[in-house]
């Protein structure tokens, strides 16, 4: 039996696993993603983790088909680099070349959300689906797409930045990318606190000081985070419910844009915000999105692969390369 190595590079955590072709993970390691040193610090960390995995499993390189990487971006997949990640203090980080030089096996680099849709296609609900979209609602918002069975990559590997679709043409909130009005600025884990503060300051100042959300945040607007908003809404805090309804309004527009552009049969949804709050996100999206679409509505559901989805996509890529 031959094995594949999958790598999931996040701004906070780095995970590396050895797995079988059917996606069964044999051994997995997780570390905090390195934040210091030069631009070789990250590939060197990955190399060290792979060497540990090989040692701990007793496997030889001859038994490894390849290495797949699902990484935060933006990427240049032809050069095999991360260009300038927003949440890591590096620039032009080489990934493919250092790993191929060390291990002399094929290394395939994908954006993390592209890797996730590959995971869905090979190991999840998308196995028999030709037109498939994966949407992550987490610290940011992103997506991966199959159209007519073809994985969309784009010239640099970034053809899936759905979090930067414009959902608010007035551009009241600035996205982390520096542009205004993007879906991610209103509905992501990092954007929700800013959106909540904006809504409270514009409409709900008096209500905030009588609300559970106000109590949870110590009546300090700067202390509000996404978890507080959703937790308060789940116990029927009126203010939090109003904020979540506005968040979901923009979610519905974002999902409608995805449906109108890609015409999928299935959309699966993951990411920490969606996975932990699906009961107050999905019903609204399913109810309101049809108002904004021209295409036939697809099935929309939470991924069954949880937070392993990027890693599983990287594992699939380790066996298939870019023939995905």
C-alpha cells in the first residue's frame, strides 16, 4: 500500500497527516504556525513535521505517492509560493520547491478552500456531483468550485475569492483586504464584530445597554466578538437576533451570487462560524436566498467533513496531483 501526505496551512495552526488513498488518516501532527524567522521558516517547519511523521509511522519515502498542500493565500501556484498572507509576517514564501528538494516527490499546492472542495468531492457529499461549491464562513469567507467536473483554479490559483464579492454597494465596512463592501467584511468571524458595532451605533445604542449582548460584552462595544453575538441570539436576546438577521441578509446575497455565477447542484458549508451556528444561519439562507437567484436553487447543507475538510483535500491532491 502507498500513502499520501496532506498539509493544511492556516494562519494559526499547521497540520500534517499521512493517510491512505481512501482518506483514512494513519497519523496526524498539529503545531502552531511559525510566525518568526525568514520566509523559509514555514517550509522548514513543514519538512520537520513530515520527517517526524515518517519516523513515528516507520514509513519510507518510497511508500509515499506525493504531498498535497491546502494553504492560506493569496498564492502563485505556478511558482509554488504564498505571495503575501494577510495573517502571517512573511512574503513570497516558497512551499513547493523546498519540499520537492528535500523529499524528491511531487508536491501539489492549492488554496485552502480549493483544497476543501477537493476534500468534499473525493471524501464527502460531493462524490457524485459534477457542479459543486464549498463555502467556508470562518475568520474569513472563501470558496472552492467544481463546474462540469472541472476544478476551477484561475491563472494564479485564486479563482474562488467569493468572500470578496460585493454585497453592500454603499461600502460601509472596510474588508481586511482593503476594499469596501465585501461579503467577508460583514459576515465572517473577523467582520461580524465590526458590523455589530456599526449597527449598534447607528440604530441600537439604547437597546444595547438593556441587552444580554451588552451584558456579555461588559457594555464595551470593542469587546464584542462573533461568538457573543451568536450565543446571545441562541438564547433569544432581541438585539442579537436583529444583528444576526442583518448578517444573514448579506449571507443570502453572497450565496445568491455564488448560485448565479456557478450554477451548482450542491453547496456545502463549513468553517468555524457556520459549523457552530448552523441552526441560525442555514434556515435564513435557505428561506431568503431564492429571492435573489435566477438559477435553480441547489441543495445547501453543512459539510459532513467538519474541520478536517482542507486536510482531506490536501490528501486527495497528494495522490492525484492537479489531475483533480
